């Protein structure tokens, strides 16, 4: 199958693909989200920023890629090559990447290609069901339909019924979820930002389940919305597909 045939296939049905960027989340938040996926028989692509025992525990039920932070100062390294080295040690056979905050230039793409990365999901749309395309690097690009953070920043409705028609349309919808937004049920962007600013990096990265529950928003937030998306994905008219499955169709 070539890229045109893959696009044509994806345009004929309603496809949803779930992904998550770990963004140095505490293991309790990662377990919360991956457990939700697993209980609904969803195989997500997990873009890792660090080593996590939870990810290793769920490894048979997930796909895994790298989530390098090329914005300096970066805990992944002081230069592009060092950052890539760090992330490839986390996932030695990685074929897919998404950069933290979507940051990547032509040099980064070339270096990642030379290290074996063959597809990516590093473009974020505003609920636009874009099909895959070939990036100038040679990688296959799978654009994101909805990212939780962008959705919140845009002030979109957290009532799923208000945007359900967007999910009912045919085409590919790559969903990107962050474990901390999900665990905290972020209702508006500054909510989680304010919590993070009150804590040290160590406190944020090692937040215990009791603290997550304490800080979690008790009304309708992004967790409520994402749970509705997951419920919607279980409908017989929806086909759940993974990034790897789509890429391998081209292989």
C-alpha cells in the first residue's frame, strides 16, 4: 500500500488513534491513564520522556516511541545529538517520535532519520482530521487531531456532545493525552499550571496518588471529556487503529 492508498482507506471509515506524551508525569498518573486504556482494550502509542516502571509493566499492551525535549535547557541533554542519544537509550529500537512542545527543525529530522526513526506524529491541528503524508525527511507524518492541552487553551467545550459531530466524521483522528492533565482533570489550562508552579520539579515528578486526588478538579474537566472520547471509540462504527499499524500498512 502506498501513501495515497492509505489516505484513501482512512477517509472511508471513522478511525481513532490514541497516543500519550508522558511529559515526566508521576507513575501514579501514568498508571491511571494506561490502566484506563487497558480496561477498554485500547493499545496506545506512549511517547516517553523518562524511564517508568509503569510503562515497563504495560509494555505488552502499548506501543512506544520517544518524546525528546530539544528546548534548552533540557533534562535530556545540552545539544541535539546528546538529547537524541538519551532518548534512544530509553527506547533503543524506536521508530516513531513526537517532540516536546512539537519542536523540531530540519536538522533534528535528519538526525532522527539517521537513527532509525521512520514515522512521527509531530504536528498538532485544531480538530482537523488530516490524513498522513510524507515529510521531507522521508518520515511518514500522522498529524494530531486533538491534543488535550491545546483543546483546553482554546476554551473548547468540555461537554462531549457539543463536539461529537467532529468525531462522527470519517477520517483519521489521532488523540494526544497527557497523564497529568488526565489525572488532575484539568478544567482550564492555568489550573494545572498553578499547581505545578507551587511545587518543586521533584515534588511534581513524584506526586503520590493521594496528592493527585487532592488536587484533582472535582467538576467537569478534560478527564471527563477524554473518558467520553474513549466511550465513543467503543462504538461499532469506530475503528481503533495504532500509529504502528498504519505505518506497517505502508511497509
